[in-house]
């Protein structure tokens, strides 16, 4: 394990040298405000707030993982440039996982107690989130999984330490079905249609199944399930099946090279790209840029946002981070879809800490347990989001002890051959359907794990 300082290439090895790389960033302008801390009795006594992230800048998914991680890192640098979280500077560390679940768990174990203890973890993969969901309650550290992770963890009474903020895969899947229905003239028009689900054969891809199966049964469309082996670069047989079935639409749950490969195979088999709807992890620049005009018309759901280089928060990052030579990656990628995803993920965690400070002490570093309270009491109104620089990018997010998502809104953007453009207004996922699925699945998990769900009396909102 090695620590690399921001702004230079030197490394200081630790005694427990491993093949994992850990990168640490602090803001030089704020280090004078902070003093070194230690973990004592589970209480954070450091004057910095520690945010670790499990990243994958190497491996099969590096092309997508790098801009995602860069957005997170740059937002933390921006917060420090603005003076910290009410004066509390951020220490941010990355641990390289190469998208491997076992390495993610090892990174988590190594980082969780550093610098006074983690405020929260961004796991960045659904597999890691599943693996850590039983560790977080023991360590009392929130897992913030913005747009990924376990969809049933929306139920905070069963999953008090999981926060799939802003939207779950079930939200994404239902909104995609609604968007297809709207295109056909109403959900009732989907009866008799054929919809193929081409999905990454992993916990991530399988998250789409419950909603697609429930909607197929309810609305009467024929569902074709086509899993793609995670490490496979060959989808020829998959898209031949789509063609032979005369599928009216394809829902694509892809990540990394899988998504771009899917679009190339769709082109090769003559399947119209405008009839493909991707999840928000299959709707970024790396998925379409190489194809350019040949991917024109491809649709994907957004996790609230698309690319936005003109957003006030992005202008601040360009001025106060990249403008000072502190940018984490290429300036040209600032504001791209996955970069924005990282910015938003980091921002929601920071606002959880800020909310916790309002209860437990403004200007103090928060413990993981205090941060959990803050994340359960987020109330990001449109006015607050505008003040943070996210005007037009996010719909309001309001969480509670039992609702760890806070929003079920999403919209579609479409690739026009050069850039992503919004092509629909906001949709709201079907609350009744999602609540039923969450209650059934979370309830089953609680019974299997002997968890007693928190009651209203135990929720201190």
C-alpha cells in the first residue's frame, strides 16, 4: 500500500506493503487548520473529515471508472478550496480495486479506521456493496451508493447503513418502461410488444429483473432475457437473438466496454439504435463517442443529470481546482456524464456531513454514526441545490429514517451523434410497485439475516 500526495508524484510506503495502491489528497491551503487525529473508542477525534473511495482506475472497467473517480476527487478538492465543510477540511483517499469484489473488501478493511475513521464509503460497484452490506452495520459506517447497489436498501428500517441516494436500479428500470410506454402512446400500448433485456450477468445487471418481470406481467409485454457474461467481448449471438425475435425495444444494462460493444453489434445486425434504452451506467461518453453518428438516436436514462459543462459547480471546479493546477484528470472531461456522476456522489455525501453538523456540532468532524443521521435527514430543496451549483441538474432529494433514496425522478437523454441531449421531461417511478418490491425483498433479507426492522419510535427524525 502506498500513499501519494496531491500535486506531486512521490510516494511514502507503509509498513504493510501490498499490491493495492492508495492515493491521498488534502488541500495545502487547509492543512494548517487541521491536526493529526486517531481512532479512539470508535469516536473520530481528528479535525479533518475522512472520505475513502473504492476506485477502479485499472482493469476492464477503467475507461468508465476513471472519470467517475475524478469527479469525486475534484469535488472534494473544491470543497476544501471553499473552506471545507463549515471549516472542516476533507482528507480523501482512493484504494484501487480494479472492479474486483475481494479487493474492494480488502481495501475497505484497510481504510475504514484511518485518519480518525471513515465518515462514509463510496463503494463504486454493486458487487462490493453487496459484500459490504453486512460489514457496515458492525463498523457503523454508511455506504453511499448513488445510483447503484442494492435496490431494496431503499428501506432504511432494514438497511440503516446503506444509502442508494437519488435513485435505485428499480427506479431506473421502471422509468425506462414508462418512457417506452410514453413513446408508444401509453403504457397500455405495450401489451403484445416484445422487449429484450440485455444485461450484464452480475449483481448489477440482475437488479433489473424484478421490475422488468413485474411490469411484463402487469402490462402484457413479452420479456426476453439475454444475459451477457461480464468478461465477454462477444455479443454477436445476443444481438442475433434480438433480431430473430423481432424485439420492439431493447433495455440495455451494460457497463464498461459491454455497452459500446452492444451498440456496435446492434448496428451490425441492423437493429435501430433509437429503440435501445440504456441504464444510466450505459449512457455516458465512453459508450458512444467512438461510434459518433452511428450511435445517433441511442437513448439512456439519466441519474437526474446529463453532461453539463456550463453548470455553476463545474465552472467553480474549473476555476478553483483545475485553474490552480490541482485537477485530477483531463480538463476536457470535466462536466462529462460520468465525471458529473462522481461530483454528485461526492456532493451528496458532503451534504450528509453538513446536515449532521447541524445536529452534532457545526465545524466539527463527524463520526460514521453521526453522518448516518445526517444522510437520513437530507432535505436538498431546489433552492439549496441551486446554491450548491447544481441548478437544473438534480431534482429535490429528501430522505428519512425509512427512505434512504430521497427521490424517484429521472429523465431520458439521447445521443445526437456528437453529444447527449435531454429528450424527455421528468418521469416519476411507480411508487406503489417499487414500495411493494422493496418491502418484499427487504423483508425477506431481514428474515434471512435475523434483522429486526427499526420501528417508528426508533427513528429519530
